[in-house]
C-alpha cells in the first residue's frame, strides 16, 4: 500500500512569492489533514477535511493560506504571498473513518512533508 | 501555557539503557494518548496509543497514562541506536476520537553504540 505522498519535498522561495503543496492520501482514507511543523516544535493542525468538506480550518491563516480538496481525494495547500515566518515543514496526513483506534480507524498516517524555506 | 508540554531534550543515552520520555497536559477532555516517532526529514509515524488511563506494552515499548496527574510516559527498554529519533506525544479529546491531535514539541533522543 502506498503511503501519503507529498510534493515537492523541498521548496525555496523569496518572500512575497506564492507556493503550493500537493498531497495524495492513502486510498480509501476520507479524512485529510494539513499540519505545519516549525523547527524544534511539534506539528500544529492547519486544516482538516472530511471528504471534500473542510470541517476544521480554525487554525488556517486565511489572509494568505488557502486549501482545497477537490473530489475528496488529493489536496493542495497554497500560500500567497509567503512571509519569512512561513518557513516550516508542511505535513499532510490521512485517516479512515471508523469506530475506535483499535480497528485502525482515525489513526493518522503522515507523509514525509514539504520543507519550505522563505528567504 | 501550551496544552501539551514535553521536555525537548536532547537526550543522549548509551545503547541498552532504559529511556523515559514524558509529557504533561492541561486539558482534562483528552482521552486518546499517542506516541509518534519521527526520524530526521521524515513524517511522524505512530508508535503506540492508549485510551484513557493505564499501561500498554508493545515489545520494548511501554506507554503509561496517569489522568489524575495529567501525565503520560513512554519507556523504551534495551534502547538501540535505531531508536535515535524525535519522539512526539500527541493527544485528542473523545469528541475527535483520536482524529484532531495536539502534539507536544518532541524530545530528541540519541542512543550511542
């Protein structure tokens, strides 16, 4: 089974430029998450999708960040314009709906992340 | 104050040592407690999870939850160089059934041969 695939793995841009990250979740996983991980910190949730609906975007800085999950599969996270403080690793994760962790439901599987450096 | 606090380390131990990693939390609604391992330049991978209080053992790893003290621990016995990674505790309330995770900042562990 292929894991969560993210691209690009690394991106270096100058401030005020736009950037986009793509995520392909595990087949059959209806819930998709975008997390941001700053250096030396744990991941912080940006947005959570159930199928194509964003059910929790309270932590997404909406002035410059946007996300979409067309057809409830792949997702794109965009930043425009990027700021120096946006330098971080952007992690995508997915999980399948179910009742209880013991069945494997609601267990998040993370991708390798997209490392953004804003100069 | 952060909802989940974790000593960032770094922690360096000799091979074969017992390692103790800990987190404290403030939100009494947390019911799901997880430990993730993250190798350098990789995404976090789930090691263990527990629901509510108690202990859980899986091979060399033991997870403990003390809800009365709002304190969780991960013990690694007979530590190996391959255990060198950052260990992240993560928690979720029953309303999210483990889905929406709040992470600690991670403890960097190095096991020396």
